[in-house]
C-alpha cells in the first residue's frame, strides 16, 4: 500500500520520493479520477527504483548501476510484474535495498537423476556443456545457474533456498573425487589421502594468464578437474569435460629448469628404466607406442607443444636418446567417452589405468629427487 504523510496529501510540497514505499501494489490500482496524483507517484517511484533491487526467494540480484537508462519503462511496473510472478510460485517479496534490482530467477538443480557413491551424472556433463556457449559462460548467467553469495540473501531465507545447478554439480564432482582418492591411495600409497577441497581446482579461469593473453575472454572453465601427488598438488590429473574429452593424465608438465635438468641427466646417464616402462604392453595399450608420431601428434610422452625442434644445448643431435631429450614435458594422458564416464564401473576403469601409471610416476619422482648415481638402475656411463 502507498504510505503518504499529511504534507503529501496537501499538495506533495516535500519530495514525494522519500514518502512512499517501493513495495507498493497500489500504483496500478488507483481511481481514474486521481490520474495526476497517480502520475506523480509513478514518477517518484521511477526515480527511487533506479538505485534499488528486489531480493526474493529464488531470485538473484546485482547492482543496478549501468543496468537501466531513463525512459526504458516504469520500474514500478517491472517490479509489480515480477512480484506477481513470484506470488504465483509461492515466493515472498523481500524489502529492497539501495543500489539493487531484480536481475532474474535462480535456476535450481534437478531433484532426481544425480549420481551416487561417487558416480558422475548426465546433469553435470550437461551443465559443463552449457558453459561452452559464450552466452552462458558469463557472470550474470552463472549467478542464476551457479552460485549466490550468502551476503546477497537475507538471513531469514538463505537456509531455505534449494541448491543452484553448479553447486549441485560441484558437490557431485567432489563426491567422485573422494571415491577416486580412496582408490588412488589403495593403488599408490605414496599419494596422501587429502580431502577434495585440497585437490579440486577452481572453475574460474586465471585472469592473469588464461584470459589476459587469450582471445577467449570467458571467465569460467568448461570442465572440472583435480590433481594428486606426493606433494599434494601435481602428478596424476583427473579432468571431466563433456564431448568425450574427459581424461586422466600423469607426469611432469613443464617442469622447472632445475627439475628438467635432473630428468635429462638421468636420461643421459641411463634411460633404461624409463624406456622399459614406456615399452610395457599395458602402458602401450593405454598411451601409445613409445616413439614419436611421424606427423608430430601426441603419443606416449611425445608430441607436446613445448617439445624442442632441435637437440638441447650441449647434446649431440644424433644422440641415441634424442627423442626423450627433446621433451620438455614428460607426461601421458588417456581420454574417456561420456558413456564411459557415466558407467557405474568408471572408478574401476580408472583403477586399472592408475595401476599402469604408477611405475611411470615413481620413475619421474626418483629422477627429480635422487642424484644420478642413486636414481639409475644401470651403471652405464653417461653418453656424450
């Protein structure tokens, strides 16, 4: 209802915008004979509403600064319409605050069809697939489908909100990571059993690297990922991405100068242990032949973008292990189809791959952490 002072009733001599409530439903219900008065009410409401936002159950809100220009329709009408829609769904209106406006309704997560016991569902893949669309991979869309800051919600309703889609997908992925970690530790005791929050990566792209120097300015990644190792962050890498692009990978990606020097010294001294692992039939079946692809494609540890075109400094270009010595990253990966990811035995499939990866990961760990004379299985002299 419109709340008026005596001064407003006697001619509105003071500023009417400070005398009315923007939660009014009466602006559209006044008698026709009060047309002038109604017009002044609408004008005052329009002025005040430019710096307000409504927060209702199931509705996310942001600052209105720069969102609405003068003359683009009555804020009171928009608010009245939004309130009517909310009432149809049993959603209660909440008082406005300065600098806020309605921007849309939060899309809640489906109530059924989610995975259990660490299984990933189609809902998660579908949400990630939507992020490939630039019109969805932007902050306003993500606020309505993803998360809402607790500061944006009155305390009396924040606990009653259903989960937005991203938060539900994130929970499902963390449940998977918890099951994956349990399996991983059982296969490789060197990996610490860390909680999901310590190994799962943020969905936000790195503004300083991934966005600043890229033509792709979208703020969110299109996949969910986590990594594990003896140090807790690097090593085996699990990645979910729809379109048959999910993968598990392991190795040393772009190691530092000192680490790379240690790896190359071990290869120069004795490559036998690494060669034997790469040539193992199970390793080949999962990651490819242990030699560079004739067309430079990815295969085994070869074909990475950072691979050298010529021999490293101080190494003969005809060295018998020049293929390994050219590698700056020593890592392998295997992809999985969406159908495999959604299978109930996906963790068991990953377990078989992790078992094959373990000797490879341990070999690289030893190359990086042990001196050449202790980390090699052979007494063969270093080749020039």
